C-alpha cells in the first residue's frame, strides 16, 4: 500500500512527558510490542528462558544489553533480500555488555580481589556479548521473531573473524592463535552500527580495552623486546599495568593453556615467549577496536574486520549519501572524553548495481578495504578540515619523533596517535553519527564530558559548567552534551573541508537560559546526554520528503527528573541560527566563547518515548515504509541485583509483573494504531 500521503513537514504527535515510571511510554495513538528479550531462544530445542540465573547456552539465545540495530527487508518467501519489504526481514543487533549480577543465581562469584571465576559463569558472560541476527515477521497479530529460522545467528567473542584491509597480516596483530595475523576470534562491546546499502551490517567495537588484564612488569618486558611503542599505544588506548579485566575472565582455572578461551584476555607479555607475539596474547588488544562487517543473509559467513577504517573506541559507522560516480563517505565517532570524529572515503566511486549484488562481503571489500581515513578539525570561524591519516604525509612518517610511524598499517592500528600528531579537535565524547538523506549534512552526538574545563572550551565544545540538578553521570564540565553537524564543501562526500554549527544543546529546561539551556528547550523536548542518532526517510511512501532525526539519550545528569528517552526532530540546516556568546566559569576560570548554533528547535523537536527505570534508549531503525520503528531498551534496572531487583521491565509492559521478575534488555517495535508512518 503506497497510498498514504505524508505532509506537511511537521511532527504529528503530542510530546510525551518526562517520567520516572518503570514503563515504556509513547504518544497517544501508538503501541509498543516487546519483540526480542535477553535469553529468548533462537533455535529449536533450546528451553524457554527461566531468568533465574540458571539458564545456559547463550550462543543460541539473545544476548544482553541490546544496542545498535539494523532492519534488512527480505522477500516474502525464500532467502533473497528485498529492501522494500516492510513485513518480513532480518534484524541485526548488538549486545554491547552485560548486567552481570542478573545472569547468575545469586550474582557473580569470584569477583573479589584474588577471586577465581567459575568457568561456566565466565563462558556465559562472554556469550552474552556480540551480535544477534534474527528473522522477524509482521503477521495478523503484529510483529514476532521466528524462533527456529535458519537465518538466526549469534556472533560472540568466540566467533572466527578475518582481518581485511591494510592492517591484515601486519605483525602487530600476530598472536598465538593467529600466527599470520590474518584471523582472530570474536567481537566485543559492540555499540552502534552501520547499515550498508548492499545489505550488510556493520558492528563496532567500543569499550573493548576494559576486558583486558595487564600485569605489572609488562611494559618492561616489551621495552626489553624493542617494542616500547606498544607501551605508548596501550597507554593511549587505556590498557594500563594493574588492570584486572572487567569480569576477571583470566582467573578461570585450571588455566586453559590449550583452548586459550580465557587466557587470551591477559595482554601481559610472557618473558619466555617470542617478542613477535606468536607465543602469547600480548597483541590480543590490537585485534580489537575495529569496524566489523557481517552478512546477515549468510549465517555461515565469516565476519570481516575492516582495518582501513582505523582502530579506536568505535561507536557507529554510518554511510552518507550514495551517488553514482561519487566516492562514498563513512562517518565515525571515537567515544571517549576528548577523542575525535573521523570519516573514511572509499577509493571506489559508487555503483548503484552494488546495492543488489549477490556477493555482499565482496562489495564490502570494494568500498571498505581501500580509501582514505580522515580526522576532523573544527575551526572557531565555523569552517573545518578533514585531515588525512595517510602514511608518509605530514607528520605520519618514520621520522616522527614521538611515534615513528612505520607504514599505513601502523597508522591505522594507532589511529589515535596519528590523529594526535595531526592536531585534530578533541571533542566532548563523540557517539553516533547520522546523515540527512536529503541534504547530506552529517550530525554527531557529543554525549557529555566531565573533564571539559572553562579554560579548555573551544567553539565546537563550548560549555563547561556545574549542573546544579545532576544526580550522576557528568555533573560538571559539559554535563548535558550537544549535537554538532557539518555540511561538506560542495555537498559532496569527497570533500576535505566543511562548514559546521551546533544543532542543539542538551539541558534541563529549568537550567540557566543564558549559558546552559542555549537551545531554549522546554518541558516537551528537554533532554540530556544525546547518544543514539538516526535519520528516517520512508522510501516507499508517496509524498514523503521530510527526513526525521531521531535522538536517543544515555544519561546520568537528568535522572532526577526523567528516565532516558527518544526524541524526534525535523532539523533545519547548518548556519540557520546565527551566533551567540557563552560565558563559562567552572573552576573559577572564566571563558567567553562565540558559538554557531542552530535555530531554536521549538516544536520541531519533541519527546517521543520515555523508557523504564535505569535504562538507556539505544538502537533505532525502521521498516522501509516507516510504519514500524525498532528501538532497544538497554539494561533496565542495571543498578539492581537478584537480592534487590530495581525494575520489572518488560514483564510489566503488557500484563502483570511479579516482584521477582528480573529485568531484561529487549527490542521493542512501535507502530501507529491507524497504520500510518511513525512520527507524523
Ligand atoms: Fe556504547 Fe558510546 O556508547
Ligand atoms: Ca552509545
Ligand atoms: Ca553513551
Ligand atoms: Ca549503556
């Protein structure tokens, strides 16, 4: 049915109020269906999820902490992709992390100092990470997943991977498990995503560093082996001596010297092993921090780690507009305080026929393995540059005094060091990127930054203040975050310069309107800590020409007033709001910054959804007709434990929850009761 006409270009729902209730709230006229929860079986003969800590076999169940997500339409019958189908498809989604306590009968064992983790607990925790691919269908009674579909797949930290691009085979990736440095095992802490027009899924490794143990004395062993640069790199990526690893998986005994399932998380160089890394796991941290491509339509395929896109805390990786004959761009944030925004431009111009090619990972090879990685510098005058991370150019040479870059693989493995050398702009924690499909403008969430000081502000990161209402998260610095956007010169993905402004600043509507609530947010649209970001533009609805920007929050600073939320916006364009001056006084220092700010959003930005207690709202995609929106509710009740359950979601979303029901991360589907396009 393509008869629905949408327009004029304004949002068509009543804003949802801020809320601390333990429920997903949506506007009047909309419905929520819970689709896919932690522990749900994805194969025949896997028992229903008991949710009492005794469940096993998570390689055939939904993992935890649902995050970035893409819908891929497929033909009504058979196995072929059909990007226009809105009633049958594959849903690929990330399982970023775990709420450890709820996975075991009475919380986790052996987490204390000197503790030993039970092997079954460690294996379960690993398998709860990674990615799900599931078949979903819209039938007479709404959406459901197909529990025994042959397409269902779990990718976990144990799944075989192959490396591609310039760093494939580089000695820095050599481990005992991969002596030729071309393969690896698994993916972890997969945060945001990318939806490729050739029907593949990008999953991105974010806070992988925290899983590694590194013992005192490691740096000395590496220095003695003439690998001192590894120490510089490990420190720059946050792997310090004394780290025990988030979940202490290396404590599993007996030590698994043969299988190395647990030992691989110990990055400490063994004194008696070769300096090239072939005898231990000193190089295992270099196997993580990559963008990974998965073909959801081929469950037997081996995912590919795309090294041309650089190594960092990858949040998301979204492709910009694809125009025949023009080289496409892929926009990425490195999510840590004071890190950078990157883009990768393929060497190959776009060919429309690739969108329907049968060999999808080969198309990925074509666009993702060769090209130029750039990092962004934002100038105070509203211009900016994309600076190339190309070996041999500028400071990226062997004679660089600090980093002595050896080759392009070295530049990519140590992308942060290269970006430092180039003098990129340190941002307030870059999270998701999204590209307006009509204008090509790129938006990026800067979620917050507790280390931004008044003296350290700049035009692109202009706020440093104390949030008087904050109950957690970033209480000072840029406590509430903002959304920056840029317009490429000539409106082409190939550009090496751009113009930029700040679309909107997060803030409670009760905060200082002169220096904090700069976008004039009110009770219908105030938000904090923007994170998930995505543009929808229903492609097969007549009359639909207005893309909607969806903004999701992951907040600690606003939780005195509301749980995390999803907002919808019809944004303007770079430069539409002029300039303002902000005065910051944090820490006694004073700074005055001229900012470029988008037009005050007013009613073009509205709260669409509020989630249950202690959750993050993340992951968003829709069917091509725009009538079903998929959203993830991540870690409801995350501060609780089996002895102190703090949320009963999703049991209470439809029906009655028992007090003992442990909360579960889950994918939901939102539809409009009149069958229309969501948001209008
Ligand atoms: Fe996984 Fe940056 O959020
Ligand atoms: Ca995020
Ligand atoms: Ca976040
Ligand atoms: Ca989270």
